[in-house]
């Protein structure tokens, strides 16, 4: 027979279990939302053997810092054509994050892409289409070809977090981003990208939000 005293104890126990459960859920939610580093998962970020701009900071770290500095300017998402190639009105798209990141490391990605297209036009335009130096380096498909030719191609699977390093370029079907040195609870890096007018230019935990079709690591201009 359940007495009033026993029923009261059950109620207290039930309330305590609810409180503990809520505390666990909150802890997981907060803990899971906190960015981490590679060290939290028992491995180290790769350091580039190159320092193209001679600032004492390796290329990969410079690229992350450059991408982060660019999105801090809050560019407005808008796809436009510019004579000379570079946006001049505070607008931008996903590819602008990439050349800005490379510029911070000492590389002029536009010139590198233009030179490679000039020497290997059919690799970029197998249909014989004319190239346009004002926009080539701001096209995802063009950059995908360039990195396939001049960077190390890496696994697109996200099963192994240590395959993904700061400064890596990740190509999606219609998008491109650069990997951050911040990681999520699974060890996968955040991406720094300019997704859309609604999303803005952000550093966010969205590496796997879309289908990945390319993953590249650039080891210096000598490789291009």
C-alpha cells in the first residue's frame, strides 16, 4: 500500500530527477555550443611550411586571420561584376572570402588564377569559352579547378576530424568556404564564409550543411 509519506517521497524524487535532467541538457547544450581547438581532441593544427608574406606567421594561420578580418567588415552579399575584378562598394560573395584570405597570407589569387588560365585555358574552359579576368577568380567552378591543379586534394569525408585543418578550402556544389581553427563538439572545423544576404559573412559551425565536392590545402605559390 502506498502511503502519503511514500507518495510524497516519490514526488520529491521525481522533481529531483527532472531538475537533474534539465541540468544535464543545459550543460550539453552549452558545452556543445562552445568552440574548441584541435588540442581538445588530441591532435594539433598543421602549420604551413610557407610564410609567403614573411610576417613570421605561417600561411594557414594568415589565411584564417585574413578571412576572419574580411568578414568583420560586414560585406553585403550581392553578386556583381566589377571592372578590374575587385568589389569596390562593400558587397561580396563567397569567393571573396577566399581571395581575401590568400591576400592576407601574401598571395594575389587573381593573378595566379589568370596566369594558370592563360597557360592552360582548356583545363578551365573545355568548351572553348572565353575567359574574363574580371570575374574568373570570383567563380566557384574556376577556383575549384585551380585548387584541384595546384593544391593538395584531401578527403571530402568528415569522418576523421584531423583530416580538416585551418586554412583548408572546402568546395560545395555552388559554394566555397575556408576552414577555421575553431572546432565543434565533434572536432570538425567551423567554416568562414559568405553564405547569402540573409546569413551574411560569418564564422559558423556549418561544414557539413551542404554536399562537399572538394577539399584542398594550399602549400605555397611554388606549387602553382
